[in-house]
C-alpha cells in the first residue's frame, strides 16, 4: 500500500539515490539542493513509501510567477502560507515502481495540498516526451520554456487550480 507523507531530513540518502537513478547528472538535484529543500519547503516536499521504503517523491517551492525559472534550482525560500504558484522542481519514482501510479498519486497529493492553501496553479517544466503524461492530469502545454537547466529543451506545463 502506498503511503504519502512530508519529507524528513532522514530521507535525504534515499531521495538522492532515486534522483540519480531517474535523471542524468547534469539535470539531477544535488544532495545540497535537497538539504535546502527539506529545510525550507517540507510543506511542499512529499515522499511516497511502500512498506516503509521510499519509492518516489515530488517537491518544489511556491513561487510568485506562473513559470519556473532556472534560479530556483539554486536558490529557494520558504513558502508563503497561502497564494502563489506551486512549482514542481522534481518528481521521481524508482524504476521498479514506475508505471504503477506512484507519480500520479504524488501529483494528486501535491494538488490537494496546493488547493488547500489557495495556490493559483501548479507549474512545472518537462521534456517533450513527458508532455502527454502531464496532459492526462489536466496540465496545459504553454510552449518551450526559457530554462537552460541541464542543457536540454524544456516545456512549461501549467495546471489551473479552481479557486
């Protein structure tokens, strides 16, 4: 059974391993970046567990603009209590648990949390091959992002949250 909860600093090692399994080194978040996110935004950083073992996670700060900017991968700040735009800087599921609904459950949990805090949208960037995946969950492709993160082409996807 899948359990989704807020991140704890004790999760750092497992999260870092999952990130390295899911992303090339130039795109993967560093241990230091995860330490900052765990410290500053635990209210929008969730892990998914099966039998007490972390199998995936989603995280991102609440931002003032509807699109992610590259500086967020380096510098984030505490989330406001309400309002703003919930970003997704990272979502990753260990390969053995991919295609089992873990990412969908994490996105749904993040969305419920964002709605409860009156966030305007959920915003993320993804590579072209994942656009269809996010569109299934109501995200709208807003075109190519200005992001140069990892030296690849990213697309802005946004999901409006009903107020």
